């Protein structure tokens, strides 16, 4: 009965959001399907490596010249039988929609054996910056066992070579507990020519209830904790009882007063804190709860739960709604109310459980939103029929989302996709 009442509340809130955005009725919006898998085999014939052992959680799309692109996925190791954990879609299958083959990045040697702490143990989050670098968070865990320290790795995407590797200090995380559910990178504080040598990564530790800041230029890290990063007590009965800070997004670099936005998985609230405060390491090393606590601000409440979120360079914050197959947006210079939160996409068949949500720029420097959407049954021990779609990568130009026009992406500009 309680679950039914909660679902009813969710649908009511979604209806309010849609009506407030001027829509007359809730219509299905078709996002572009780049790839989808009913069989994610990783090219392994080893016994025991079944589909449900491979759960990709994050994606990134790298655009090159003339619309060419490369797709990255992270597949955290749930067992030692996972042959590789950071992957790209095989270049020969780049235009294949159904079950394209995956290849290890940057090579298979980086992933073997799974306990090799100088390689990649378990990639979980990625981010592509403006300097053609791929940032990777390696949790160091295999099936929640902490085999190696977590690391931040930075690869040069032009040469596909490692340019920096830094271990996260032991006091910054809790072994076998910390799970990194989001990462965003900012280069705005670094001046040329140091811009492409530095950058700060902001990493959400959902089960450790904190935010890790990593400065690539200095190699320093610091951790931020606040009660707003902990699970919302009033929501625990609806599941996700122990999930804390789940997302992290930044105001556009063009803004003078920038904020870091976040929310916990089971909370209705969106939170903000000034980015210049986050970047001041000395404050957090001697943090006084009363002193810094006043800077954490409740932006507003959705009255509904969100999963992943991401902000484009126009200040629009996008968030996928849990269990409702919808994507909403909000502009940071407006009030955070139902009148200002817009439903920009509704498609329960495509927007399921979104664990990866990214803004990537195509070859024309246009913002595109990409989502990794999975069937939620796979994350709670459920199973699906062999021919059912388990994972899909879907996308849309943000301009199409905001204007409510048919979804297009740069990846479809060149030639038709092959099924």
C-alpha cells in the first residue's frame, strides 16, 4: 500500500512538472540509440562469465574530426572473471547498434591480472576534458573487496597513453565501502600553458558520504563531508537506504560565481555550495562544522527522486527521474520549483536506470547529452531473457531537448548506422 501511494505521488509530481513546462500531454520522445546490448560478452569464453556479471555503469563519447567518435564504458569488476573493466566499442563496430563488440582500453595488458595494482583494477567513472584527456577513477575493488588503493588515472586520447596516475590517500576513503558514483573535472583555474597539465576532479563517494577533490597539478587531495551528503532519513523506507551523495555537477566556467551541485540518491533536495569554497583545501583540512555548514544551501526540492545529473555549458541541469522514464532540466538562474523544472524527455523504454549521464561536445562544439540506461533488475540480482535489451546508450543534442525537437547527434551525421 505504501509503495502504491509513493508511486502515485511520483506520477503527480511528474504531471505538475510537465504541465508547468507548457506541454499539453505527456508524449514519448525518441532519443537516438547509439548502441544497445542483449549480450555483453566482452569477447570472453571463460566459464562463469555470464551477462549478469558485467554491469557497465558509466560512458563517455569522444568526438574527433568529421564527426568520427569513440565510445568509452566502465565495467566495474564484480568478479575476477571480468577480462577488462575499461572498454571502447570496437572501431569496426562503431556504426553497429545491436551488440557491438567491446575492446579493452588502452590495451588488454592493462587489465590482467585483476589484482595488478599498477594496471586498472576496476574502472568505475570517466570524464573527457577539453584537452583530449580521459580521466578515470579506478576503485581498486573486485566484488567489494579492496585489493588496491583507488586511483585517478589520466590518459592522453591522442596517443592513448597514460600521462598521470595518482593514488587516493588512505584517509580519503573507506576500504571496501566507498563507491564512487560520479566525477566531474574542471580546468578553469589552470592558466595556459598549465591548463592541460592540471585540472581538478570532484568525486562523489556515495557510501562513504563525502566528496573527494583531486588537484592534478599539485597531486593533492582533500575530502569534504556534510550532513547533506548523508542518506535522507525520511526516505529510507523507499529503498537505497545507505546511498549518500550520488551526483556532482558544476556551474559553467563562464559564470563569475560558480557552484557545485549535488544530491543524495534517496533525497528530494538539490544542494549547492560555492565552488571557490570547495577549492580551498585549507578550509577543509581544519573544517569547523558551524563555520562551513552555513555555505551548504538547499536549492529546492523536486518532490521526487533523481538518479544521475549533469549540467551543460548553458547552465541547464539535467536529471533522470527514478522509475519514471523521464529526464528533467532546470536552469541555475531560476527558482527550483515545479514551475521552473521542465520535463524534456519521456521514454520508459529508453530511460530506465541511468547510471551514467554526460554532456559531451561533438565535432561542431555543440553540447550533446548521453545516457547509459540499464534494466534495473540487473542491479538487484534479477535476470532477463537472452534477447531482451539489458543496456543501451542513448543521446540527444541539448538544443533538441530544450526546444522539444526530434533528437539528433553528431554521431549520426556521417553515415546510417548498421544493425
